[in-house]
C-alpha cells in the first residue's frame, strides 16, 4: 500500500503496464490517496493526466438471427448479418465527439461505418449496431472496429476484430486463371506460395483471390516485375483443410474499375519507416535497419517481447549489436498477403549487409547477404525464459545463466525451436545451415543462430501466441519446409 495526503483531492488513476512499458489496462482504484498494488508494472497518474477518458472496445460480435457467427459457419452473400460493437468509458472524464469506425479487413480496408458519438460519460457503456453488406464480400474476411485518437483512450484496446467467412461464388468473377502447384506434407497452414504469373490484361491486380477445389479461398497478392507490368509473382498463403500433393486451383478476379466485390486489403499495420509492424500473431519494429522488439500478440490485446533483436554477429562487426549506417531502406510491397522491406547497412569494419524482410501474418522470412561474407547473419536474442530445441533433439533451458553453452556448436541442424508456457517460435533454414550457435549468458536469456558458409542466407521465423510443452509443432512445420527444399 502507498499513500500521499496530497492525492486526496486530486483525480488519480493506476494503469497496468505490459512488458514494453505500455498501458495494458486499469489497475486498482485509488481511494483517498491510497492504493494497494499486486505483482506487475504500474504507472501512477495524478491530476490532469488521470482526469481523462479511457474508452475501450469491449466487444465486437456478428450475429445471424440472433446466433453468433464464427469461421466455422460459411455465410451466404444474401444473409443479413448484424454487427454489435460495445464501447465502455473506464476513465475519469467524458469522451466528447468520439469517432468510431468499422472497416473490412484492416486499417486500409473499405469503410463500412463512420460515426461520431457526441459524448460517452465516465462509467458509461454503449452498444452500436450496423448491418454487414455481405453481397460485396467473399472468402475469409475480417471486420475491424476502432475508436480514433489517443485523446480518447489510456489503456485500450482501442480496437477489436472478428473473422468470418462468406461463400465464394466463382460466377461473380469474370476473370479466371488456372493455377497448378504442389502442397507439401506437414503443417502447411499459413505456408506462403509464390508462383510466376502473367496476369490477365483486364484483371484488377488489387482484387484477387485463389479458390481451391474444396471451396476454400484465400487472398492473393500480385507483385509485378516492373511497375504497372503484367508479368510478375503471385503470392498467397495456404488455408486449412488442404491435402498434400499436386493441386489445381483458380485465380479469381474482376476487371479494373469493377466494384462488385470488395478487394482484399492488408490486415496488417505497417508504417513506411518500419516503426510499427503489427501482424496476426506478432509485432516488431525496424530500427536503423535492424529487426527489434519482436513481441507475441495475446488474445487480450496485449503483447510480450520474446526476442530483443535479430542481428549479424561477428568479432569484426560486434558480437551483440548491429551498429552501422543505413544506406538503403524501402518498403517494396504492402498488400493483403505480405509486407516486404529492403534494407542495406554498412557495419563496422566496412562490411556491407543487405537484407529483405518478408512479413506474413504468422511468420517472417529474412534474406541476408554480407560482403565480405560473415558466418552468422541472424543471431536471435531471446528476452524470455524458455526451452530451446534443435533438429537433432538436443535441448537447453534458456535462462541467461550461462550453464548450457554445450548445447551449441555441435553439428549443423537445420532448425531450432524456442518455447514456453505462453509463446512458441521456430527458425528454419531455407538455404542450408552450416553451423549452430548458442549462448545463454549475459543480457539475453538465450542467443541462437543457424550459420551459413557462403552466399545468400534465407531463414524463416514462425511466431505463435500459444504456449508449447515440446517441439512437435516445429517438426510439423519443418516437414513442409524440408520438402520445399527438396529433402
């Protein structure tokens, strides 16, 4: 318990903080300048900083005939779907002229509702209702409810989302192109597929999806080889429910300018400078060209940093950081399937490092090269305790105590996994790994890397918010990647 007599006549509030020091919820109430705190990190606000609204999106629900809708129920385009958004003001001051929006897919998606509430008093809750225009939707989509501006919330969540699925009627899509490819064995849900494609001249490149024989559909992203070109790469990720083997599918689209179906848009929050990267299961930052603060997203809207950074590491350039001058930085693509950044850095010792960061909903691929070559281009600095396992079955406790160093520097496993009760992660070598390194002393709980002997290195990291007790999830993922590697 803590108390201060001067607080007695001032507004005061306690905010609970997450692992990044960001407000994640309201703490215990302050009464007469006294508050009792449990375990965790908190912030004390007194006076004007405390006397603010704190509006949260407390619920978002879709219903048909009063029954809640989830992904298991495939909706027909003609079905009437009701939307209910619950807002609560948990702060000490009223929210005045509160903006509320509903968007399809993500922050850049079509605007379905744009409403301003005159006022929401402290302690007040309100439920907004709307109808969902399914006749312009198809496949798996996402509805995003948001309140606008930091002035209206202290803790959040300032948004909520719900996923739903609409039956795909191929007759609504006059542009159709056949696709053929192989689905590997193993866990392929979320696995990216890249195919060379000559896009039909009439097709709108921003309004594409892939339809599978079993009726499943997934958004597709076309990346032209030349600006505004029709030759390029089609990329999509595999949905659940597909069998391994040779597969025939169909690319569906509409002519440019045809608005009969909403285009799939990015469900990610990506800033051009890389300072905000938020995906389905994780978030991160690109700071001075280095991938940092990789956090697992939780169901309650909070996040927990599991990896401090992924860096090039060597005696010449610095073992534990990636200090250097950024010489190239660009957001090359940002669509419904992935976001791609290009980075160039000159490190200490005049080593030239180039990278492409390819971000998907639950994974990211890092393509790296260094001139002159360095052997450890992706040293992964874990910030949380856990268990580390590699392809050989060897394992170590990640606890930063420096007593498990013999886990590393043995053989050349092609993957490792790190996990705990509240997170799971794995790294796979898409180009062969030549060494395996591990340290668990110093600032970080564990430092792990799959080295490369020469040339360009490709590594993919998969991030999950569900805990794990063993590395079976990584073995299933590797089965798919190993087949793609030709093993």
